[in-house]
C-alpha cells in the first residue's frame, strides 16, 4: 500500500496534480509514521568544534531506541544548550520532534520541527533542503493527528513547492 501511495504521489508530481496526490495519500494515512531519528553518524551530530560529546549523543539515541522517550528528550534538550553548530541544532530539533511525537505531544513536536526546518532551509546544502521537505510532511501529519487539518494543507503545499526544486532523480527519495 505504501508503494502505491508513493507511486500516486510521484505521478501527481509529474502531472502537476501534486497537492491533490499528496493530500489524497496523506488523508488516507498512506504515509508511514517512520520514527525519522537522526542517527549519531549523521554529519550534523557531534561535529568538531561542538561541545557535545559523542557519548551524550549515543546515550540519547540509546534511550530513544529503548522506548525511554522522556529521558531521551531531556538528554537532547541538554545537548541543544551545548551546541554551537546550526546543523547540529537542526538535527537535535528534528530528534526532539520525533521523540515528542512518540509520546503524543504534537504541539512540541511541531515547534521543534519548525526550528529544524528554518535551519535546514537557510543551509546552502541541497540535502538540507530535502530534509526540510520531509519535516514539512511530518508537521502536516502531526497537525492531522490533533485534528488541525487546515494547518496541514498549507504545509503539504509548502512541501510540494520545496520538492519541485529537487532534481527529478531525487524526488522519490523524499517521498
């Protein structure tokens, strides 16, 4: 079923009916709710010059993987205070959003994803802009989970607009 949703989305992207395709897949809940955790070997976490020890990053990820989401959140919040790198902050915000979603605190998840999106969109690296597309979709799913459908639709449109800026060969990877 997920494959069908992605194919439908991609066909919509090619035909210009992108928003309709994304909205259709989204409303039928065909997008999986992947954890989306940024792993410790992500280029942004524990960059040189940052004050975050790799051990702390590993601990937060281990807590998350063990289902100890509140403890992982506390660890990432501490890391956020120590970080000096914008991309590290974006990765931490992204992880915080995922963890907050896991415990059902959608407004907090949305706020952290928004902060990560702002950082990623300011980055000159195209991969960071790709990440912002995925986070827009996560935000739309969170708004839908709390019944705020009117908030979700503009986010999907924004995700579509950003996705259209991605070279054609990479569009399926974002979905």
